[in-house]
C-alpha cells in the first residue's frame, strides 16, 4: 500500500467538492487509481466519467493515464480551462 | 547609413519608464525591446483587460487586439479595462480609449472581429509574441495552429470559476503546443464558460497580471520563462501547482513540424 496525495482542479474539484485528499492505495497505475477513486463515491464517479480531456501529473510532471505510479507521492488531475 | 534613424521614443516619453529602467533585469536595453515589440492579444475580456492595461503601461510599442464582442453590464464585475460609460461599445474600441488614457505613445490596433482560420496567419505574422486571452477552446486551438505554423510563442491563460492556468506554448523552442498538452476538447457541458459557471471577479486580474508579467519577461529576456511549465492556481483554496509539461512527438499539430528544433 502507498499513501498518495490526490489534487483535483477545475471541474474535477467542482464535482468531488474538495481540492485534495489523501488515499491509501495498492493501485499500480494511474488508470487503476482512477478505478479505485471512482468506486469511492458518486461524486468521484461523476468526476472521472469522461476522461478524454483530463490530464494527470505525477509529482508535478505530466504523465499518461496508463503510466505506472512508480512511487509517486502526489497525483494531480486537471482538465483544460476555457474561460477568459 | 545614409539617413538618421528615427528616434525610438517620443519626446518626453522616457521618464514614464523610469521604474523599469532601474531594474537590473530590464534596464534601458530591455525597455527598448518593449518599445520595439509588437504583440497580438486575442480577447479583450477578463484576461485581456489586465494584459492590455499593463502592457500598454509598460510601453510595449505596438499592440493589436482582436475581439468581436461589445461591452455589457455583466462584464464590468471583472473586465476592468471597460467602463460604465462605454456600455454597448465594441470591446476593442473601449480598450483603445482606455489604453490611450494610460499611455498615448503605444500604437494600438483594434480589430473588431472574431478570429478565424483565414485571418489568423496574417494577424500572427510579424508579431514577437501572441497572447491567448480568449474564452473558448475552439478559438484557442485555432490560434495555436497559426502560432505553430508561424513558429511564434503563444502565451496562454485560461480561467474557470476560482481557478486559472497559464503557460507559454512554443514547440519551435522545445516547449509543447496547446495540442500536445490538451489534445481533446472537453465534451459539451463539461467545461462551462464564465456565463454559465460564474467567475470570481479578481481571478482574471490574478491570472491576467501574471500573463502580463510573463509577456514583459519574454519580450525583454528577463528571468525564466514558462516554457515547459504549466501553472495552476486555485484562488478558492489557496493552492498553486507548477506542472512540468513536455512536447508530444506524435502531436497532430506540432509533431512533425519542429522535429529538428532545439
């Protein structure tokens, strides 16, 4: 098990209603982590329902959804913002 | 030389830049770079307001601004370049009036139009920096394609409710383009605009003023740019993050275009 800080931005934060949480997880990849998080609550499931435009950063470095977590301490999920 | 070069500054203009000129990182040479610079700002709304105000005040020589919208009452909560007595006026004309009041030595080119693919290449050509302060992702991607094709750096900011993000897209100089970072436009309704979702009034001030600072840095060569770094700022919870971002070699917009560049 690893303890991860999860950060949410824009509509992910809006749907989950918190900017960050700490989770204990056995997930090996970002995709597995998203599956676990989505099972936590309807809010999480709604936030991760459409992943097409969501990007992820592991320890503040851009990564793919398929990437291994590989000892990362912080996972940030962020989509493009549109407003100006 | 067969003729004298025209003076860079108008008579009496220089003293207004005194606080820049004493800065080691800008100085006289940096101020002259600002004066010689030509920038395109797409959008004269929330983000465009502080960008336009600060760049004109800073003495950027030529500022082109494109927007097809008119000033409405619901803009005034955050679009601080506009004013009550200019309600209904084209935003680019309202901006021109505001900028002339701050610094009459800046050549402002107001373009009352919506950016389209046909016009983008011509607008981007000859600019030292392009600034994306628009309010929709379709225009952002259109502008990105034009900047990639012309090898122009694109300083891009975006906001949503209480949060903002900004970076400097520049695949010709090693940084990703918009499509490397965000290849997919979100499905309808996922990323609502300011009218639908709301936006905290000072937020475009925070993000837009940071964009102005990054523009001044880029034009003068001061400090460290945002190439390859995406800043995320959450004003509601006081969280900021810097994400290292990189080019996607398979990017459909810039992937094959600048493969040999540094």
